[in-house]
C-alpha cells in the first residue's frame, strides 16, 4: 500500500492524471474472503464498505482525478445482493462527499 501511495504522490506531483479503478467491486471472487462471511450481516458489510471508501478516498483525496466507483454491478453483485441496489448509488454519493472533486 505504501508503495502505491508513493507512486500516486509522484504521479500527482508531476502533473500526470490518474484514473483509479474500482472503489467497490461487488463480485465474490474479488473481495476479501472475510466479507463473504457477512452474507447474513448487511449492517456489518455496509460498515466495512463505508470504512473502505473513507480510507481509500480520504488517503487519495484530490490526487486521483476519476474513479470507477462500482465495477460490473450486474454480473458481479454479491455486495449489492446483500446490501440492496441502493447501495450502488450510496457508493457514488459517499465518494463525492469524501472527495468533492469527483
């Protein structure tokens, strides 16, 4: 993580635009395995998703010009099946609240 952050800092400092991929990828095969255990605990999954977004975007605020906020929500939908489809919109809203430049 620290290497990636240093690389992003260097790119940003040198005026190179950065596109961030996948703030949340909802598919089972791409999320941390412990999140799969939260299938029956949407409140905790929601809390973890929000903490991840706050951490990622708070750390990189103003350095990444654009993000894919949600990746493949139709075919990769474990998170959205647990949290509901409105959680997709919540991801976009939260991203913008944390980094209004997005």
